[in-house]
C-alpha cells in the first residue's frame, strides 16, 4: 500500500515487532489498506465547505503550506501518497506536515459492519505505533522533488505512557534525517478520549514532559491536540492550566496548539482573549486553525450556508500576532474534499493584508520546522500568487 503503487497490502506481525510497542501487537495483520473505506470520513461534523461557490472554479490566489495532514485514517487506511500529491497540487499546496494516526478503531466481534470512523459506533480505539512506519515507508519511497514537499511528524505514541519517548528515539534511529516534528499528540479529545483505552494523556504529566523535553533537545516542534475545556464546562476553561504548565516548563520547545484547543461542541466565550494572553506570555506557542475552530469560531457560515463571515475579534488577534497562526486541512487519509477544505480559508486570507495572509497561509508553518529542513519561508515560495 505504501508509496505511489496504491496497492492494498497486509503487513505480517513478524515484520512489525522491531517497530511497534507492546500495546499494539494485537490485530496488526491486515489493518493497513490503501483502498478507500466504505465511506470517506473527515474530522468535522460541522457544515461542509461550500462546494458550489463560483470561487472554487477559479485558481487560488494563495500558495498554502498545510500544517495538519494525516496520511491514514482511524483504520490506518489511505488513498496513497500520489493521490495526496495530486490533491495538494489542485489546492495550491506546496508543502505539508504529514503524520500517521496514533489510534485504531476496533471492529468488534458482535458488529457485522466494519466501522469507518471513530464515531461510527461505540467500540473502543487503541494506540497503534506502527502508523509511523507506514508514513516513513510512503515518504522515503518518493523521488526527491516530491519527498521535499512533506514534513513528517512522529505520532504513534500513547502520550500517557512514560515509555513513549523510547518510541520517538527508535523512529529517529530507524529513519535518520526524516522526522521534522512530533505529533499530532492526543491529550483531551472529547468523544475520542471517552473511547480510548487507558488513562487520558495530560500535558502537565511526567509522560508528556519527557516528550516535550526530547523535542526541545532535538529541535522538533510539537503538534498537540488537547482541549481547553470539556463539553459541559462553559464558564471556566477546565484544562487550560494543564496546557499552560507545559508551555511554562518547556520554553525551548515550539508548540503548535491544534485547533486552538477547540473540539466539537466546546463553548469558550473569551477564546480570543485567552489566546492573546498565551501568545503574549509564551513566544514558543503557535496556533493551528484547522478543523472545527475555523468553522465554529473564526469564519462560520452564514444562515444560508453559502458564505463565510470572518469574526472581527479573530482578525484583530491575527493582526496583533501575524507570525503565530497557521492553517491546515486535517485530512485523514482521504482526499475527496481536500480542495474544498483548503479553499475555505480564502475567506479569512482575503480579509487580511497581503503580508499577513502570506504568513498565515504559508510561511508560519515552515518557520517552526527544524533548521535542518532547509526551508526558508518566502524564498521561492511567496505564499501569495502574484
């Protein structure tokens, strides 16, 4: 399945033992497949991107660096690297962070239909470290001019386990000079947390601290999904202190906060105020605007569902911190809606000054990558079509 061949193939457990943790040595055979699942899934249940907009028929004004892309879905399935490249070309995306998926959805004995997403039914999900090997094999088989467009992050860890850093070390030893970051690490994640075996990974724990320290020592940014609060807590940001503790303890580690701490159904009335305070206090923090935070907070659709209304408070915040925001698709292995998902950011970028739009669309993500990645934002990639 790996690379450009687009062929479905199984991986025997015996070939995976050196690369995976004991927590995933169950049901590995046959889980990987490049064939699309029964129904392609995306991370969002909010209104879909506007697909009938005349603007989509015109070339994008912006060159995009996708700061959040998963090579596989929650069954470790993928459309394959060549289809991802084709979708990136169609969406004017020249660079992309790429990671696996650290969890697998279990297909239970009693269920006749195989789930296609973690919310398909109430079966559990479990940690799956082999996802990193899937990504590594796909990327390393590419020719140089294609390989250089991807920036792989290690994600296959249970971040509640103090052994997790050992897997990071193993992947870096096994694929030297490949990895450019760690993540998406999962902490608090609403429905997904409730379905996941084991304790909840929290950013202020010793287990995560070991990961953050390793990242800082090796010049690796950390992409972290940890919710700012729970679905039911609408007054105080319940878990903000946990995240701020990680920022405070690890000032030499660059953090990308996925979705600005937002997941489905979260209500945080003063989110822009909280973000402004954090960005002022911690120069090691960047904000990823992918998934539901964009649809629910930054630029929600109007009542007719045919136009996005950009929130003025968010525009003001990005004007104050133009170097600290980035955008991403949060695609999960399948690219059927990739162009529409990326192009929905046009509404936000069009509302900005060109220099700010260029940074948020493109340069800010590249700026957090390790120096060895050899990427100079703005050099040969302007982020804005002239």
